[in-house]
C-alpha cells in the first residue's frame, strides 16, 4: 500500500495542524449538533478528504453514547464494524463521488432519489463530493433543492480546491471550513513519523529537503518520501537532491555569478552544457528564483525567515549578495519569472532561459558586446537624436545641422511610413475573407464586446487592411491600442473570435497608421474678420 493511504489519519487527533478545524468539529460532535452540509476548502493534499471520512466514521460509530433526547458523538473508535468498513471503503451508507467524472445532472438526480431511503447499516447517510466545483450549473441547481430540505439522516460534505466556483446558494447552506497550507515543520513532523514507523534511516536534512519541495501538501511529501526511500532508505542530502532532481545552491550561484559579471557567452555555454547533461530547464528556473528570493531576504536583513538552510549554502549566498544590488536581483527575478511563464508555449525548451540570460547581461558594464540601438517601435517612434558633445544643447545641434522643427516632423512621418508594411494584393480565399471582415467589422465588434468590453474599445480604432496568408493586418490609429491587442491574453481572445467569425484560423498583426486621427475643432471667427459691431450696452444693459 502506498504511504499516503497507509498513513492516512483515522482520528481528528492524528491530523497534524489544522487546529482551527479540529477543535470546532470535535466540539460540535460532543454536543451532537451536526450540520446537514459541510464545505471543506483548501489546496490539494491538506487533509480535506481525510477529515471528511473521519467525520463520517464519527457520526456512524457504534460505540457512540446515546442519551434520552440527544446523541453525543466523539472521536471514532476505529474498532467497531462500522468504523472498519468505512476505513476499508465498503460501508453502504458512505458514498464518495468524484465530481470531476460525475458532474452531470443525471448523477445528482440519482443521488436525490437514493438519499430519500433510510440508511442500510449506519445512523447517517454521508455523501462526500470531491472536487465539487466541477459540477455543472444544472447539477448544482438539482443539488440545491436537496440541501434546502435534506432528510434527517443525510449529511453532505463538499470538498473543493476552488471555492470561488461554488455557487453562493450552495455555500450559504453549508458550514464552511478553510484548510490551511501546512508549514515545513508540520510536513517534517509527518515525514519523521513515517520514517520511524518504516524503519528507514533518512537524515533530517533529507526529510527537510523533501518537505520544502512538497510545497505545502502532505500527499506530495509522502509520495516524494516513498520515491527517495525506494532508491535508498538511508539517502543523504546529496542523494535526495539527486533523486528529486533538485539543484544545489552552489550550482545555481555559478550561473548567477556569470550573469552578474556580464559574461553572456560563458553563461549560455554553461546552460548548453547543463541541458546536454540531461538537466531540466524548469527545475533550473525554479532553483534560480528560489536563490534570488533568499538573496533578497538576506539583502533586506530578514534571513531568519528563509527557513532551514545549511551553513555552507548561507555562506555562498552572503558572498553573492555583496556583489548584487537590489535592483539587479529584482531585474533578474522578473526575467526568470517571465521565462517560466513562457516555458509552457515554446518549442525550444531552453530559449526563454537564453533570452533571460541575454537581457540580464545586456546593460552590464562588464559586457564587451556592443548593443544595437532599439527599433522605432521600442522607442515609441522617437527619431535618432544626434550625438551631442561638449554639452551643446539639442536645439543648437539641430540648428547647426539645418534641421528645423518642420523638417524634424517630416522625417518622423517618413520613418513611420517606412515601418509600415506595404499591403499585398490578396487573392482567392484571403481576398474574400478580407472583404467580409471589412464589411462586417461592426458586427465582429458586437461579438467581441460580451467577451471583453475593453478589447471592443481598442478594436474600434482599428480596421482590417490586409491578409497575408494566415495573418490579418489591422491598422490602428493609436499605438497604445496596437500594443494592448498584441498582449498574449488579448491576442488569443481575438484570434479565437476571428476564427469563429470567418471560419478560418487567423493570426493577428497590428500596425500604426502614419496619419494621426484628425481632431475636429470648432470654427471660431477670427478677430480680423468683419463682424458687425454691437453696442455692449444693448446686451448687458445700462448702468443706473
């Protein structure tokens, strides 16, 4: 049997942490005041299903004390026939439903019919609905009626990792408990207990490493522990990291040091060697972010909240911290955060990390590589300013070169015009799609508005001008609108809507019109024009 099933808590007292849940539940059991519906929320592996099963055992335990008017419950005995059958998963009155695979209205209707029947063996029928947020709207509506008027013998326990998706009508009729993410120390306590029970000899450092990698989930920690122990039940910290694919701080800081020194080539070669040796790009990016976090905490004087760390690792980080400023750490952190997000969509795994390395070393004074000037798009269409020496003003330099203000505007307009692609003549299907889009652009905007009203506003200033193969070119009046629709989250929405509207998959490309939209001005008569003179006294009256 796998560890997370073998060592699943069987009483509330065995639950590590979650005191804010154990105490109220135990108090309600002792008073006999049981709710007909519970809502257990929290991240995965925090004990929601375990507590649900313990609660089901407690209300059906055959050793429960019976009073004349009320029944008082307590911790389950785990010895009677009812408790044993629930632990084994064979109790007839305890039904666990996976809402991810039984999410339809038919399943809930079947539940409503069966729940009317009296319990076959125990005192209560308990329905544990796991991942309850996966139920459809129709299924929730069908469940609502049962929650409003439940049979006396029925208890519902809804467990979910996404409570915001539970309808308010359901949540308001349930007693809610929010499970907290366990701390590293609580995970370590559970792992230590399992290690002793199994007779393994893993070091405390190895268990701490597993607890940190588990990310606040008991189940994940137990799975990782089993993975390490199956390889070596007395694994050292080095072997544990090797099995789990964890990179040592020393290795990560080698790459960070190359970045800090502006050695672009050496850093890229280091990355290439790492990948060829079978290293994981995601693990590397996460390890770098973890080191950067620790560096920031040390820099801020809050090293005590880093958690468990070896003296060797702390010494390495302190030496690194002295050579990096807060601004540099934050910049590298942003670049690698972006790289992790980009990893989901790239075809070349190491490309986002390579880009992060190059951008992080571009502006380093130690980097001998000459940086090319940025394109007009990046500099917001500013013309290249002349190099000014000896503190000569820009105006004087322009005057000296004979570049007047009107000439400057002319050059700027010409540059923008050159940057715009010359529309190609579309033929066949492309031409037909373009004509349909141009004539039905208003209709397309109406379809976009319910999806995102901001997008509809941005696209209002655009017009389809060309289709080059599978790329639709939109001409915008404002650069801000162009840049907004090119953001990934907006672009994907528009491209999906375009495919639905045209029946063909289209990629999106934006350009800025060389002519800014004209601003209509009110016609005000000039003072020099012949205007009939009016005596002010006729308008304002005479002073008495």
